[in-house]
C-alpha cells in the first residue's frame, strides 16, 4: 500500500515538473527564435494569399516533405525527399516561388518545424485567419511521453486571455478556447502556444 502511494506521488511530481518544464521551454524557445519565427509567419502569410498551401516535415531527420496544395475545388497532397528533383518540378507546375519555398524549407529545418498552415475561423460571422506552426524538439521528449510538439498560433488581432494566461473563447470568455483540441497559453496578445501530442 505504501509503495503504491509512493509511486502515485512520484508520477504526480513527474508530470507537474514536466508540464512546468514544457512551458519554460516554450517561452525560452520563442524568445530565442522570435525573429525567425515571425519572418516565417509573415512570409508564409504573404505567399499563402497568392498560392494557398500547407507544408510539413514528417521524419526526425527533417528530410521528408509533405506538401498540401489547396485549390478552389480540390486538395493535392504530395510527399518528397527534400533532395528529390520532383519537388522542384511540382513547385514549378503549381507556380510556386521556388526560391521562397527552398528558403522556407531551410528555415523549417533550422527551427525543427514539423507543420505550417493557415487556419480559418469565424468571429461574429467575420472570417479570420491564423498561422499555425508546430515544432518538434528533443528537449520536449521523455522516456514516458514522446513526440511532444510545441505549437504556436499567430493571430491577426489581439486575443483575450484569463488570469492563468489561457486563450479564451471570444463568444464565451468564461471558458478556454481550444485549437485542434489543445488549450493555448499567452506569449503576447497576438501569439499563443500549446504543448500537444499532435503536430497539427
């Protein structure tokens, strides 16, 4: 009985420490990489307007690219090795800025970014967009929980947060707002983060 209680205490302490560490990592990583993160966000937002797409890196070596090309009627999903000539051929076929895409992939590799996309949502019947970016970093992995992702949501306008720093639902400011099932926390009034087991 005593051994069971000790094990429960150990697990509770472990998860409490893990959560605290994850939040600390998130704020430190954002502060260290703020300039590049905002560059990636702004450039993506600009290019997305003319050529809607989402992009991910699927493997732990950051060499397998997943490209989602969005048209009015259909979505195309492609997978490439970063050195595959077919990647450039496909970008050319769909009229992407190849120089920008090569630079973006390099930035994503440097940031350990696993997913970059635009999410559309509505506030008071007004269409809004946010840039969603996901990071996989070995400092967030543990022997018990693997593949934790540090995700960032970049909003176009200031957002409400509660006293715990949780992003709030604008329609019901008494409850936290979830994005892809995760609760997000404040970095500043337009940027929020979450630690999630899902990369998108």
